[in-house]
C-alpha cells in the first residue's frame, strides 16, 4: 500500500498499539528458560521477576513493585503478582481512602504465609511524631500485619523542613519497637534537591522518586542518584511512563514521523514503547525497583514480561526516547518547582496543580486528582487566575505554557 492511504493505515496501526498500551505486543517470554532469564524456578519452569539489593540496607527487592490503587476485588492481581515474584508491594494510607491497605490486609488474612516474603511499603503525609504513630497504627491494622518493611513520608519537597530531628527520633523509636524496618520518603517535585539533602543526613534508608527516560538524562538527577547510591540509600523509581501533565498536550509529538518510527521500531523488537520505558530505567543498576500501577492482569503481565526480558535497549533506542522527550517537553512537568514557583509572587502551587492534571488526564484517575486538588488551599487556587506567569514560563526548562495549563486544570477540577 502506498501514498496517503498507506501512511494513514500505518499511523492508525501505531496509534492503536499505543492505545492498547502495555497490553499489546507482549514479549514472547514463554519460550525462554529460567536459566536464560537468570531467575529461580518454582515447581516447573515458572520464571520470577529478578531482585536487586535495596541500597546498603541488606535487603533484596523485586525490580518491579506492585503499585496503584487496587481494591479488594483485585485479589487475583495480588496473587498473580506474588506468584510471579513481584514481592515489593507499595501503598499509602490515602490510596482509595484506605481501601488499598485494607485489600492488602485481606490478602494476608487469606495467605498469611506470604507476609514474610513481601517487602511491604506504605506512606503518610505527615512530619508530626504523634500523627506518624497514629497513622502507622492505623495502617498496621488495615493491612493485618505487625510491621511495615519501609515507612515513607509522602510527598516530601523540602528535606530540611520535613525530615526534622523529631522525625529522626520517631523513626529510630519505631525501628527499635519492630513496627518498621526501614524509613524514608517519596518525592514528586524538587526530587534532586531532596535526594542530595537526604544523602547527607545519614539516616534515610530509602527514597521513592519520579524518575524516567525524561529525567534520568539530566545532570542534576544523575548527581542525585549517584549521591544516594554512595550513601547506601535504596532507590525506587515511580512515574516511569512520564505521562503528560495536561489533556490538551496529550497528542504532542505522538503523530510525528519520529514518534511513529520509535514505536514501530520497538514493536518489531517484540516490546511496546511502554515496556521500553521500563527497560531503560532498569539499565541504571542504582535503581533497585520500579513502582508501577498495575490495575489489571493485562498490564501486570506486560510489566512482568518487560522485567524478565534481558534484551538491552540499543543506543539507537535510547536516542529515540531522548529525542521524543525533547519534542514533547512542553507537555511534561519535570518537577523542578523551585524554578517556576519562585518566579510567581502569589504563591501558586504550580507543580501540585500539574500533578493533579496528570492524574486526571494522563492516568485517568479523576478521583485521585480531585482528592489532591481539594486539599490545596482555596486561596492558592484562586490566585491561579490572578498571577502573572511570564517570568515562570520564561524560566521553565520544559517551556510549558504554565498559565494556560493551570487555568484549564482549575476550570476542570475546581
């Protein structure tokens, strides 16, 4: 087929593959042996997701972590993840207003022997010692467990203000009581600054941060990862798909010839673009695990296939991802909030609002987006329509049309 009709047909094929996401063009791993995959076997030739050391904590974790907001009706996903070697489970007390933790607790009630084999992580958004104790106890009860393997303060953006001496004393006390084994934090914005600061503290065990093919090539992130690795901090990558931050940016670069060629190239090699985005992160051995939302069996299996596939991305593949990142930069917030927010004098939480928009339009999680958006101060949301963004837009490394994006996000979620 040639001419315009042929081009349209090819574009439609690639777009359809992209729409199917991780559920399409799965790597045919069933033909591999366990020895080829470098994994252990259970019974027959069942392969399991490999593990890596979690920093210098002495703990090994699966390179794929079960994340997302799973419900009690998703017990089959939990079971299949466990049987496939995904034994790093991540949640938070806010996920599904506690329903995710309850679902995990119901799983452990049914399969109590699995608890000691799972590296269980949960999070809470507090730096107050009494609140940390109360919230930890609630999480322990919900998840039917006497201890958490790693407890994180959720959404840290300023280590000096949030990881206080009081928090350090609380973490040490909780460890001595055996209610937590490791302690750390998650970071969605100003990640590099928080990571560098944590590396100097000497008492942070683990960090979960936004990290993907867009961010990992930046010099600031490379320095932050190296500093944490030297300090022995275990690193978990999240937001590895680098989803767009606004609905009207969703098609930026998606239909260019370069983007189509990139997707087509990956499919010919046996994996999707989404799987390639996971694989490129795993190539940095300082990243112990990738936390990925896996809300159904299709995405779970596709991620498992990507984790078991030992074929490395070529330099050309990596260059294609970097080129795509450059072409689509205006649609992605890289979390450097200290740059843009300091350029707006009305205290607008730019990065937080873009995160809400990402959940609503990039992940299709409108409930989570609304929950986060409604927690923002009313005054800050009102200031969105009053602020001057000219300096912020000029200083934004991604060249995001900040004012336009924020106003549309507030109109949509407000």
